[in-house]
């Protein structure tokens, strides 16, 4: 079992708060609407519990995943309800495209939105801990929450740290989610990074 | 003196290329626009066209934007080159500075493209 001290837990939430704020700012510029953020929640759990715990099994999700490796590794996932993704793409591209054109561009557009948001978040973490991450190309996955989260981990019995946040495109009541999955070696790498963040002098 | 500039934008995302074209055409309808989906395609293109301005994404399959810069500079020594990317890590900005190229943060908006186009002004 992994235990975080109060300081570590607080610093971890702070790091993700700042970084997801950066991602939300990018999303706001993409869709031209205000984004309302919740406070991130951190939970250790078995991989196969994650989707159920998050209540994401009852809806179809459009997810964009990207793997990042650096001082720790994580599979980052951006999720939106699949039936709202076309609306997000329309907000991104404007009103001048027909529904057929938007449908044709939907997956590519969601991939680019995921790429920008996930990189804004992880890039911001890299800057906060004075480090760097490499990433894979973004990949779009469709399915329920369990489909998305289950394929992201090596084994359903793996302990994962799920850092989860939901955010709202306020005027449209569109709720999105970001999750960061880490296995035990990566969690240890993350904790070392958090300790360095706590110990670093303020600039 | 003519205001016509040749602008090459390189991005593996078709949607991003559409957005770039849309904004630049609105602001500079006189500019000649070319696009490429990756570094290799851009390299081949710059054997025949000589852009004044090149923007390039970083995170692309086959060849990253950073890897493509040397070849582009060889083919287009007088072009202004700008990294246009969602990869906002300080390390990327430092590499951009080392390579003497500009850096503009995605997403592609009118404001971001104004920063890219300002490299020509």
C-alpha cells in the first residue's frame, strides 16, 4: 500500500491543479467558452475498479490517450461523452462547416484537442518540477469508461493512481474528464518528483 | 515593395492546418500558402518553393519538428522559422532558443496566429 504524507498529497493536488488550469485555459481558447474546473481527486485503486468508481460505465465516451515518459510515466486520458464530441468540434471549427464535414473531421479534431490539452497539462507539470517528458502520438478511443481505462493498464490487478478531474464547458453543460494512470514504479517516480517540488526554493 | 509573402505551415493535424489557413487567409489574403503534413513532405516541398515564413509543429510521427529544422534551414536559409506547438515545456522553449527559431503556443487562434505572423512584420 502506498501512503502519502499530508504535505505530499497537498503538493500533488497543487501540481495537478495548476497544470489542469493550464489545460483548461487551452480548452477555453479552443472552444471560446468559459471552463469551470473541479478540484482534482487522487485515488489509489486497482485498475479494474477505476471506471466503475468514476461512474463512467453507463455512457459512451470519446477518449484521447497519450503516454508520457520522464521522471515518471503516465497514461493520460482526456474523456468527453461521445454524443457531445461533435458539438465540441463545431465549437472548435466554427459554423461554416456542414454536419457531414464536421463528422468527417471529428476524430482528427478530437485527437488534436487531446494533444493540446494533455500536453498543456503534462508540460506544465514538467516546468513545475524542472524536468522534461517525451510523449507518444495521441490516440482516439471510443467505448465506455471501462473499455478506455482497462486497455490502458497492463493488468487489471495493477495498483494504479488515478488522478481524476472533471471540468465543464459552462454554457453548454458539457462535462469532460481527465485521468492519469500510473503503475507502482511510476507512482514512486511521481512521489520523488513531488518531494523535489516541496524541497525546491521558491523562485 | 510587395507585401506578398510565401508561408509554409507544417502540421500532422489536418484540422490544425485548416485553422491556420482560415486565419491567415483572413488577415493576409495576398500571401501564398503552402502546407505539409510532416517534415519529409516539407523538405521535398522546399526544394521548389522558398518560403519567407515556416511554422512547424513539434510532436509529429516519423520526424519531429525539431529534427526537421536543420533540413528546412538548409533549403530555405532566409526563412523565419517558428515552432507552433502544444508542447509548452520550458525545455522545448530552450531548444527553440538554441536553434534560433520562434515559439508560439497552440491552440491555433487568431491571437496565436498573430504571434506567428508577427515574425514577418
